[in-house]
C-alpha cells in the first residue's frame, strides 16, 4: 500500500490531544447556531497553523486557537447556511493571513469528481506538504453533510482512503464511498505559501 501524508501529520495541530482545530472550541463565544456553521473557520485555522511554522511553534494552544477562530469569525462570518463555497472565504482568508505575515495562493481542483482524478489531486497537494480543504454540500454521510474538513493524508492500492481532521479528530474514509454519495456541490483545494 502506498501512502502520502503531511510531513507533520503525526502531530497535526495537536492541541490538548486533538487532531486539528475544532469548531466546538467556539462554544459559549459565539451563538451555538453559528458555532455549528464554523467548520470552514476550523479548517482555515488548521491551514494557518500548519503552513506557518512560527504559529505552530509559538502559538499552538487552545486559547490561541480560539483567538484565531474568533478573528476568522469576524473576517469571514458564517451565514445561516455556513460558508457555502471557497468564493466566500478565499479572498478574506488571504487578506487575514497576509496581516499575519503569510502570503497564500489557492489551488482549486477543476477536474471531474472521479476517484482517480481526485486521488491524484490530493496526492499533488500533500506531496507539496499542503493540507487540503474539502467542502461537501448535502452528502448522505453526516460526517460530510454541509461540512468542511482538512485532508492530511491519503493511502491507496486498488482504491484510495483519506485521512482528515474533522471536528478536531482524526478520521479515515474511503474516497470511493465518499464520491458515491450524491451531493449538490463539492470543493477541493489547497493553499500554498508565496515566497
């Protein structure tokens, strides 16, 4: 079996035993209605922490993660239906990251959402050591239903399995099964740092 994962996946944004940032950390800080619609902000906080070494080394605590989530919440406020596409968060996130000294560019998957093409794009991003963003609208699996996750690894032999940060926990899913689920919209991409 072949496997590609982020260089620091073993302790990916590890805060108090988590595997990535959880939107539940906003509990009591924003209305519960919007806490449940802030998964994109948790995924973006994962990207910010992972891509910026100084953040990972100097600001990796739950208090700092909550501060980042709240700053993102102000810059990219979720709508009643969440953050429904990359269009609503790409530019504000790039501006926010620039204010922290990080200059990002976004790469979006543009092919058909078939297992081979999606698997190859995920491999491309992860081989460059970039966490991947995945958004799914109206998926039958509740782990993906109207939700953003951060992909941190992929393994394959005859089919692909992805490892993701979802609600601050490490989860694995069959890419084939995920893609079988009918959905209204999917987004897949990654940010890289401009030198």
